[in-house]
C-alpha cells in the first residue's frame, strides 16, 4: 500500500493508533481501522497489484464496494449534500482521486 501518512485514502480520516481498541469505543474505532482497498475494484477488472491498493478505513471500503473512484466520490459528495451535515465527509483535496 502507498504511504498515506496514517490516513484513509478516501476521507483522509486519521487511523487510530495500534492498541486503541478500548471499552465502549471498540465499535467506533473498528470502523476507522485501516483496510486494503482496490482503487479500481477487482470486480470491475482492476489488477491485484500494489499500485492499485490503498489504505482505507473500513467505512469507506465497505461503502465504496465495487464502485469506480469517480462513482464513489460523486456518491459521497451527493450524500454529504443530502445529509446537510457539515463534516460528514471532508471536501476539498479528499474529493479528488489521487492516483
């Protein structure tokens, strides 16, 4: 996986430090733990090579599913607009595919 400064490739949320699974925060923190995500999904013909794999929080990985990067970012942007909740997803740099 590419070096990403300990942050999710898609939402730029900082990953919790190792050993942070404590008490009532287990469920919350586990959604933020890093997973391996294929930028171009295998189901859509993406290669299973290191250049196509990034660290993503579990939430982003699950929600992206087999969407292409542009589809996921568009969906995420529209979700943020509909939810009218500031900060649900970061905007700006995170709204562009960094390949």
